[in-house]
């Protein structure tokens, strides 16, 4: 796709950047909504950002220019703000760093960028500076990029179950999401050995190497998924059943997390943290949570509302997975197909399943067949299959997970790296119909 230019917003005529405006699931911004967002939307200011730095919010990112100061017209609610340092020759981009934040109506959030650390400074921007910038918002307006409102519905559909409480429960102590793990020296390695046995030369060499562990301050607090699939004291027959049907294991996880709604909130958090935060451990956790739901047959009857909402979430998530992320996703016997086949067939064939859930799964399977040309009528193995790491369908190359536009010093927004937008426009009528049928998002939050 060729680069497209459009004027940046001004105080007198607020408008969106125009990038991805034709995307299915997005929204055109009317003058009334634009004015309301301008007056009641939140503002995020990031000071002293080097030219060329990648800065983004939710599904959109910018390469900053000389005049970039932040983002305006942010709808109230949960958002993910992120950035990546770029080399001086603009050829290399550092791993992404970001944070989640629930923006309030008219909130003004200011952060200082530390160019030496290539990170947001932990120091708070002085109150008097914040007040001065707030009072001068009209003058600062031309230095602020507009929130990509046309992608808001997509963002809401991916995050609508994440609450303030679930965000607090899952966020790392530092509050920062790092796409590359922050490693520290293993404390146990510095302790002297108590063994009297003389180490071999190989052991000495291995012991001389630093052992690194992930910094606990930056580690996301995901729920641990137990390996045991059956309760203690189970008979051999019960063990065989529980190894095929993981409903008991799912129940343990739900009780640990809190509620079925909390389970889905963690599922959404893991997905968007992978998709936008480029955090690959989150993708593995999303896989575990998805597999567990898809391989828990009896739980479908116990938690019909959970599965009804789960299917809706899967629909929106699968639409956003970059197609180049999966290697030969159609032909490979991969994790996603095996999970969807198990889920769809179990719900379709179970006589006692709620008719509303069955109807939704019928539409969902039609969507999957249309997107991937999958045949769910084929016989499938009842035993759950878990993909080994060496057989995983992950590409060795980093996927194109971002839509990027740049704000240059002539106050224009330049769209780039946006080829993936066209992929979702081929079946607009079908996808819009499905979007309505899945009816998960409904009306957008009132602000």
C-alpha cells in the first residue's frame, strides 16, 4: 500500500488520522463524536521523545517527528500505551515496552522520556508543569496525534472483560510490560557450594557462566496451570476419564482465578499483551487457557455462559491474529485447529447443550471454515493433543503485529506498514454480519 498523507488535528477541527479508516469493525467519526472526544477525551503527553521513536496506543503506532508531544482524544477506558527506541539510522527498533492504563474522562497523563535509559522515567512530572500544560492544551493541540477512533471498536472487543481488579491482579509489580524479558543474576549462584565433591572441569565451566532469571518486578502474574488432571484418590477408570476431559482441572483453575468472568479477563489480557505488547509468553498462556476450555467437555453444561462468551472472544481474537504468525495454518495439524475442532464438535453433538450456544457455534464454525477452509466434519482423536515446542507453529520471524504511522515536523500523519489492513476488507459484508451476530460489544462505552 502506498503511503497516505492527511492533516493532523487542530483545536478548531479535531479529526482522526484516517489510517485504517476502511477497516471492518472500525468506526467513522462524525463531527459530533469528534468534538465530544476533543472536549471529554483523555490526553497522554510524553515529553522529550527522540525523533523516530515508535510510540503507540492500542492498535496503532507512530514514528515520532520533531513536533510530537503525545496523543489526544483518548476514549475513557482501558488502553495500552507503548514505545520502542529506534537506532540513530532508523534501521533497528528496540523491543517494545508498554503499560496498561484506565483513562478517565478528561484525564491528563504526562510522562517524561529518559533518553539515556531509553525508557519512561520513573520520576513524576512536576504538578506545576502538568497544570501549565493542561492550561495550554489549545496551543499544544497541533503537537498531539489523535487517537485512532476507527479502531476503537476492535480494541473494545478484545478487552471488554478486563476490569480494574483483574488488571491489578495480572500486572507485574513494575506496571511495565516488556516484550523482551528483563533478566537478573540468579541469587543462588552467588552462594558458595556446600558440596565436598570436587567439581569436574565441565561443571566448573558451566558454573562460571551466569545463570539469569526473569526479574520478578517485570513478571506478569499469570495464574499457574496445574499439571495434574484428576483429583487425588481417583480410580483408574476416573483417571482415564479426567485425562480425556479436563473439566475437573478447569474447575480448579477457575476457583484459583476467582470466577468464570475473571478467567475470560485473563484470557483477553494474555491475548492483547501478546498481540500489541509483543510478549510471547503471553501467547503461550493464552494457548494454555484456550486448550483447557476446549478440552473440558462436561464444563460446557456447567458453564454455558462462560462458553458463550468464550466463543465470542475467540471470534474477535482469531480475526486479529496476523496470518503470517502461523506457518501454513491451513495445512498444518496445529494447536488452533485441534482446539476449535474439539470445541465445535462437542457443542454441536451434545444433546443437552443450550440451543443459543449451539446457534452461536454454528455461526462461529462457518466463520472458521470461510477464513481457513477447515472441515470440522472430519473424524478427530478424542485424546487432547498438546503441541511440543519443536513442533510449534510459530514462525521464526517476528510477525507484523503493528500498524504504524508517523508524525513528521510538517504536522502530517504518514501511514506506513499498513498492508495488513486490506486483508480484512475482502469479505466486509460477511464480517459485518458476523460482528452483529456475535453481539458481544454492543454499544460502545458512554463517556
